[in-house]
């Protein structure tokens, strides 16, 4: 929208007329981080207009308005109307706040990332109708809503024209895709099938999908897909059914194990990532060890470990038996170590196999890096001609960068 209004994007540290800072409510210290970034922005461009948007802006607009240098705060239903609501980007004596109740956030805006030659993130869904006790997302993003299949296919076709090779599908609760203007019109499976027919994109990757929404039909479709890669990121949050119930998750661990088994049966080389929260209120030592053992036995590839932190206006923040900071830290450390073991075991299982890698532009110590279709990070000597190219490679051995060294498959006899 800024491009369409004559603006040009510059790097953060370069002189700018306007800074738009997108905030999060999932990570800790949102207030501290926001203050720091505003201060940094004004250090580079003292007269710049500063607008704050995102989840934190929806949840605590008055708090953000007290940050020195902030000129505008826009909530979830207003952030895409910034250029309509702000008629002048001159500094304000007092911040203006545009923040309606979250129930007003009902419109859907198609968007995708730009200026990355290798991959693009395409949003297909927003909001969430779930009520997990630890989460503020429904309060910050509103009800579940989606774009039409036709609009998403159109966006994917536009992306293909830019020579991007991979699209990552994103959303707040992507498996709940299909609610359009308050009515469920289609399913996520319908979108997957439609995108699988888009020419010009080599890969589609699903960012994250709830286990109870990852149906056999979706798994089977990905298994035979021309473009969807064998990589799934599936939030678990806890391996204890007691804790899952306290979290108000919509499954028990038996269903999660079944989803992993279904994937590995059809796609033995599939990469499976897992989100886990440690230190949730009421999580005893035995509950944590139950989670640890469950994850140890699961055929998964890596973990994203989150240490529980209290969030205002969530039921979990009022629950009894909070876990001490020391125990939270120790449990997090244990799962990070387990994650490294899982990743290495997965990588070892892929050695001596042939895969297809999409090479990226990053260079470090003369090496270039990329990811296989099943998300193994690989490296080889830098060759500028291979950037943004997909190459058949042979996974040879581990290197010092804890990646897998690749050689062209054509050189292996």
C-alpha cells in the first residue's frame, strides 16, 4: 500500500519518513522490545513518523501510546487502513489511537512477503476461534477468517511470476482455513489441491497445523503431491494429557502420536517439527517427565521449545500451582538438548540419500546454504550461479557448521 502511494522501502538504519513497527503478544517483554525499537528508529531518523500496529497494539494501545516518539497506534481492524486513517505523516504532539473492539476485526486482507528471491510467505488465514487457556491470540486477532481459494491462487500465480521457487503458507490457525465472511465455504484440503496445480512454483510448505485439523486426507494428498513438500510443523504443547486438558487443547497425546505415525507411514523421510510449552501452571515434575518420555519415543525431527509466561486476561495466568522460574528454565534446557539429538538423528537418517535443495544467497566462510524438500539444512562451496536454483544433490556427511555437506548427485557413482 505504501508503494502504491509513492513511498520507497529503505533499510531500518537508513533515513526514513515513516516507521511501521509490527508488534507481537506471543513473545515476552513486548513493551520493552517495542520501546527499544522506537528508540532505535528515532536515533536514525529523529523526525520520522512512528506507527505501531500488531497484536500488542490491539491488546494494550494506551500503554503503547505512552512510549516517547510514538505518533499512532492501530489495532487489528485498523492496521490495513493506515494510509486512509493517517492523512499526514508529520510528527504528532499526542499519539492518535485507532482501536476498535476485536469483534470488529472481520475483514480479510490478502498479503505476502516481497523481495526475497528464494521463498515467500503467503498468508491464507487470520484469527482463531480456539480458546487455549495460555493464549492471547483470539483477543488480539479476532475470529477465524480466510481468503477465497481463487484469490490465493491468484496471489501464488503473481509470486510465481517473480521467479520465487518456494511459498510457505501461513496463518494463525491454518488448518481452520475456509471460513469466509462468517461461513465455512471450503476446507484447507481444497486449498492444498488448488495450489498443487499452480505452475511456476516448485514448492509449497505448510508453516504449522494443529494435530486435530491435520486429517488423513491432507496427509495423503501431500504424500502424492507434485509441489507440497514432506515437512510438517505440528504444535503439541504438552505430552501430558492432564496438562493438555488444562490448556484446553482439542486433542490428547494419543491423537498426536497417530498423526505422526500416519505421516511416517506414507512419507518415511518426512520432517516433523513440534511446538512444546514447558512450565505451564500445574505441570509437576512427573508431568514434565511424561512429556519428555513421549517426545523421546516419537519419530520427530526437532522441537520449538517455549517457556510458559503469564499473559494478562488469560485463564492460565490465574491458575494455581505455578512452576518456579528455576524449574521452567531447567525443563526448557532439557528439551533443547533433546531437540538437538532429534535433529541430528534425523539428519543422520538422511545421509547417503539423494534430495533436491533450494540454494539461498547467504554465504558464510565460503559456503552457501539451502534446505532440502524435507527440511535438511545443507551446505556446499559457494557458487553464485546456483542461488535460487533447485539442484539434485547427494547428502554426504556432517560438516563443522552442523549442516549436511552436499555434492551434486551427478558426481556420485
